């Protein structure tokens, strides 16, 4: 047996062969094996479809009278309700309001609402607000309804995709002239015919308690009044943006 063992050892030495053990296995895979593993590993890069599309800032167009334009008594520029509402909903403002203007009344520009809308279109408006007007208080309700329908057609022809929000006339106290209530009714009918959302300041008594909200002239909203208006109008604009 001793002779046989010595003979086997001599044979392994002669052939240059040694037994394989776990310790003798290579510590790193071959290049081919590494390539295969990498190909099977999941990618951590986000697919192109996962990238969020660029969001377009909505445009808010506003047509109205002095309640929207503001005055030296309050509501100018960033203090006005249109700017405050645009900021609250994340929209770009296009303000086209002219003091003493209405659906029938021609204001400082010599134009009524329909003419202003034709002269200052906002084709990319996501929402268009038309607010007013107490300046139509002496007009016949039928003429207001006719001119309102014309105004809404003009706006939709310029901006077919816009959501239209019509805000009726506001008065600076609860002592509302009877004819203005009739004008409000006519305007509400025109808004319904145009498929517009209608907001009614008279029915909701917006300025039933005008202290601090209306300036000493008894007509113009103060800065506080414009913030008050923004709080009332903002939800209607946000709802229109939401569809």
C-alpha cells in the first residue's frame, strides 16, 4: 500500500495535475459573465414616458368696468381683484376693464363690453370673466340681454376654448335700484343662452355691509373691497379652470 501511494503521488507530479477545491475557484467572474449579468440587471434610468410634460400656465381674461379696472381709491395693479385671483389660481392675467363701461354703456374708451372684447381679444384665455355692470342701470333689460349675447358671441369667436364666467352687476349697498334687478335678470338669461356660469352679486348681497369695502365716493371698492371681491370670485374661476 505504501508503494502504491508513492506511485500515485509520483504520477500526479509527472502529469502536473492537482485536485480542485472551493478555495481554488476564481474570485471574479469572467468578462463574458459580467457582461451577461449587466444585461440582465434592471435599468435605474427613468423611461422617456415617465418625464412629466411641460405644464402651460393658464390665461385669465377679464372684461369689466371700474370694479375690475380699479381706481385711485383702491384696486389698482396688484391690489385689484383680477390680479389677486390670477395669483391665487396660478394664471397669467389679461385685464381689459374700462371704467364706466357696460353692456350698453360706453365708458372712457367710447366702447361697450362687446366693442372692448372685439378690440382686445384674448384667444388663449382658459377662463374669461365678464363682470358688470351697474352702469347699465338706466338701460332697458331687453337691450342689455341683446348686447350681452353679442358680447359673449364675440368672446367665443375669438377664444373658442375659453370657459366663460359672467358676474352680474354689483351695487355698493343693499339699496339696489329696481331697474338694475331687471337688468340682472336679463343678463342671467343671456349667460344661460351662452352656456356660461353665472354669479349673482345682488342675490348674494356682496356689498350689503359696505363699511371698509367701499370708498367715500359711495361707489368704488377700496383695497380691502378688492380683496373681498377676490375671495368671492376666486372659487368661480378655480371651478372653471377645473372644468
